[in-house]
């Protein structure tokens, strides 16, 4: 039985009728552009075949009732009485989706839905994927004409304003805009993007996803602290260069000209210099990587990924011992073109681009090293391989 049929059957068993539509909302990877989206940097993204999947129907009384197949409980409320955010609860993204749309639209209808995401998906932005699924379902039943960029902003509002995570728009953009066999390049300041097609001459690759077994939420990590440290670095560079100092809430490293950074980087205190070093070097890697992708040079693209991963460890100081082990194993494995932490890089997954012929050798090497070094996670870590895919879509059933 396929994934969608299982969801349809679960929906019928719970609600006593058939769903009318489905959303496939893909997980995403960011091969290059690590930790720069929240500073209005330039990023890349690709959607995966793995996804969050939702089937739904309209509720004319305005009730929202969603059963997760990954968690034991359901979420149930009226669109006019949305509960407050509850730390670590899976239903927060549904609550936030309703509230974000209500900032502009009057919602007349709710949804009945069943949702599931199969992979252990920390680090692949399952939060953006599930939020997009809820938003698309709510827009569909309320006949709201929401175009892609507006959908990105609604989804971003949920994570920043409702959940409290100071992230950029990479996750939502890759989830919604991606095209199969293309690399998305996005300027997070202007929100301009391009889809760079995969050159016909490029060697085939799979996306390796190595799940560490660690699935804490980002709000429980140093993610927001790193965002603030980047902002302090930008603030200090403005002061050192005699520029007008921006309010702290508004300042970002993208505000700083590269020549100002180069002229004053040595004057930055240690960790703030490292954050700035990562930001400006990562922008260079993005442009070099996009050029390599367009030219079909998977080896050069992968080298940029390896450099990005090392900078995330040394300069941005994200990661944990478990993720670092996975990164190092991938880096030392024949047939791996490139690798880095996925997402914010504090838990979840490490990703790599892998020659399909090397898949089993890579899996064996991970299996030989990881459970011995990190026995606490020996029963929960996983190795997956994926292909690229289109962004989120609604389909009638």
C-alpha cells in the first residue's frame, strides 16, 4: 500500500468520509549557504522526494481537526478560537498557520486532515514542510488566491512570530519554489531567486541523509544565540568603520560591505570575527558552487560543500560531536562529492552528495563507525538516500 492510500484509509476511519485533496510538501536540503539566510545572505536549496504528506477535506463549521500519524494525539480547535503556542507541541505549526492567514483573510472554513512525515527529519526543515501543508490546505478550502511568495511569508511568520525562531526564508522558499533537477539560488534580502538547471553533463548523484538520532527542537539549541552573535558582529563593524550604527533588531551582516569587513575583521573579538568570517566566506562558496553546478562540475560543487561544512564547525561553531562524526566519515568516504550539516546544524542530519554506485559502501562505513563512537544513538540513527523533487503541491483526490 502506498503512502497516500494509507493516509486516505486513516482519514476514512477517523472522519467517516473520504478526503477531497492532498498536499505533498517536500523536505529540503541547503547544499550551500549555511547559516546566512537570517543575515539576508545568498543561499541555495533543493527539495527532496521525501515529504510531509497531508490529506484533507473542508469543515463548513470552521473547525480544524487534524490527526498526526507520527504523534499519538490530535489537534482540535475552531478558527475563531486558536489556542496559544505550547512549547514543543506538534500542533503549534497548525495553530500558527491559521493565525498567519487570519492576519490578512477571514477564514470561513476549517479542515479535517491526517498528516504524516515518514523520515526522522530533524535538519531537513520538516517544520517548514508541515506549515506549508497546513497553509495550502486552509487556502484551498477557503478559496484564497495566495501566490507562492505570499505563502512563503505566511509560513515564515509562523516560525518567527508564533514559534519564536529567528530564522530566514530559505526553508520556506526551497520547500515551495523548488523544481526537480534544479538548484535554487535565492537572495534572502531581495527575495529574488533563480532556478539553475542541472547540466546534462553532470555526473549522477543521490542525496545522502544521515540522521544522527538527535531531534531536539531548534528553540532549545544555540540557534538564536548565533543569530544574535552575527548581528553583534555587524554592529561592531559599523562602529569600527565609522558608519551609522543600525538598531540592533535591524542590523545584519549583509549590511556590511566586504571591504569594510576585510579592513576591520582583525579588530573584531574572537567569536564575532569567526561569525563574520563564516558569513563572507560562505557567500563566496555559494557563487562558486552555483557556477560549478551550471557547468556540470559536481566535484567542484562538492568541494564547496565540504568547505562549508568545515566552516560551520570551525567558524560558525554549530554542530555536536555526533554530527561532526558523520561529517568526517562522509568526507573520508570514496564516492562522496560533498557533505555538510543539514539545517541549523545542532541536531538532526548531515547530508552529502553521493555517487549512486557508492551508496552501500557509504552506508557500511557509517554503520561501522557511528554506533561505536556514539552508542547512545546506535538504535535510532539512520542512513537514507533521496532524489530531488518539485516543491509543495495540492492535488485533488
